C-alpha cells in the first residue's frame, strides 16, 4: 500500500509482560520494523501492562531481551523515552481517565452500575431466547440508584464501521451487532479495546500492523477513535496467525515453540529466525528463500501476504539456520559457539569451527559432537577385523604432524591399503575416539585431541601399548 505523502510513518507493537517473550511478538515487531525502515518511519515499543494480576517487571525485561537478541530495535519506548510518552500503559492512567470523562460528557459513554450477577442473568435470558447477547442499556436508560461501584461503557452509535486493511482490502463491520462495551473497569483500569486506540491516537500511530486475532477488535477501536474526534490510522494490516504444524492454533501450554528465547537456547541464529519469520505467511514471488534484513526492507510488500494462517515448520527453520551457519566465517562461528561450549577454550573452538560448519544445523548441536574432548568415552567392543583397522591407523599416525591435512592424507593411505573404503576404515577409529558413530570429519576428530590422548584411546581398543 502506498503511504500518504503527508504522513510520517509511525508504527508500534504493544506486548503484555505476562509471561515469556512470545514468537508472535517477534513476528509483529519484524513486520512493523520492516515497514518503518522502508518508509523512513518510526518504530515504537509500548508496554500493555494493565493486567495488574499477571504483569511482572521481569517479564518486561524478557521482552526487551528477546527483541534485542533478534536485533529488532525500537526508536521510542519505556527504556528510551520519546515525544509521546509515557510508553507503559500503567503510567498513562490519567490519559485514559481524561478521555473517558470527555466521552461521558459528550454522551458517547456512560457509567454502568450493573452487577456481575445481573449481567449474567441478561446473558442467560438471551441464550434462552436464542438470540445474540447485547447489553440491555439498562444503565443508560434507567440506572439503579444507590450504588457506588461502576464501569464505563461506550455507547455504540450503530451503522457500518469501514476501514482499509493492507492485506484484506476494504473491510466493513455492522456495529449494530456490537453491544455497548466496557472501556473502563470497576478498578479504574482501561480495557484493551479502549486503551489501545487512545494510545494509537495520542501517539500518532499511522499504520497498525498486528496479528489476525485482532481483526475483530478493529471496529471497536475505530469507534472509540471516531468518538474522540481523532484522525484514524491510515491503514491496518492483520498478519496471518502462526499455527502449529498440524494446522491447529498454538497455545503457550502445548507449544513451547512460542517461547522466543527457546530459539536462542537451542542455537538458532537470530538472523536465521528473522528470515524464517518473514516467510511465515509471506512470499517474495521468487525462488529466493534467504534474505538479509536489508533485503527484506527492499522487497517486502503486504500484497504478497497470505490471508490464511501460516504453519510453523521446524524443518524449514532448521534448514535456513544451517544455511546461515555455513555462511559464517570460521572466526564468527567460533565466537557464536562459545556460550554453547563452556568446557573448551577459544583456541580449540576456533580449530573445530571449520569441521562443525558442515555438521551442525544449530549451535547447540556442537556440544554433542565435541563432548569427547572433555569426556573420556568407554572403549567400544570391536571385532578383530575392526580392531586391526584401528591398529593400522594408530601405527600410521604415530609420526605424523598433528594437523587435519596431514592426518587426512595419512588415513587415506590406510584406506587404500585396506581396500575397504573410508567408511569401514574410519568408523571403528571414530568409535574408539568418541564412543559414537557420529563426530566431526575424522581428521578433525583426531586433530582436536592432544596426540597422546588420541593414540591412547586407539590403543585401548587394540590391546597395543602406545
């Protein structure tokens, strides 16, 4: 969608600090940041912390940590400030109260004194009559007397609510199907569908880019903006939901992949995860699948975003991650591997990097491949022929310079003499050194160990002293 020449693009995300950093938050942040950077705009982080029972300061820090790890930096936010702060909703309560008072004074909202029991009776009556429930407007027409506790309800004006969605085009909702909804709860805290549009308006947000689950909230929020006399955002974009691989809706309880920092723990590269998130629900219209952030800024468009949900595919993410790992320099790969290999010094990790690059698809895989360097494996039981091949290798390696290239050439000579091929020759050597059938290439598997340790492990399975 073209951006108005009059506007300076301002977009935002508004996560709630009620648990772990969410994959959906990262996805929304990515699309917002791409759009902002493509249009020379501003990306705002707003913290929706009005759920006083579930909010925790540590959860807010986890949001910052996750987004910083991905490199999704914001221009304005609680930790940075900006011209339209504060950026935590809990610090904007006076703003919501002021706007609610304006709505009440203008006859566009009213106090509702109904109890929970009375409202429940209304719902049950509607259910019994098999009609959709809408609040009866009892407190607008004839409010009960002598009550102090109240909520504030928005008076729905009726008619159609229309807006432009950058993915779905022109949208229209019949507000006559919407009952007068609560905008301020009895504890004086605002509801989501009230605080969010007030914030968008007062923070001058021009484009609202968020998940598809918010599509049904949009008419509520636009009615609030209209009633307050603010200009609407220029457009909305409701991105497809991220679904489980079986097509079901994800939940925090059942789907650990929603936890953003899980990917850091497993050794996915942040740039690979961003690349994959961009492809969830969007395609470039070409065969290209690997994109840097700058490339995404240049080629992304909402016209190529799909309408339906996008299924999360671990295999595709892991393939992309492997491509990014192989594209790293050896020094950079070694640097990123250090947190996953605390048992090894930097020099050893650097020596291992070229071999790991062809063997791992996640950084965390490296520990399983290299644990033989800090753990002495139990000698495998080999048949006499296999033990003989190990013995031949050990003898050939005794006087060799302890570097991968020299070791490789020597072992290929052993292979040629055996006539059995590399796999049968190397497998018992690999098992003797590591206790496993999978390791880095055999020349590196040997070279990463001190020579005397490597020869000693080979000797253990042959019965020959070094």
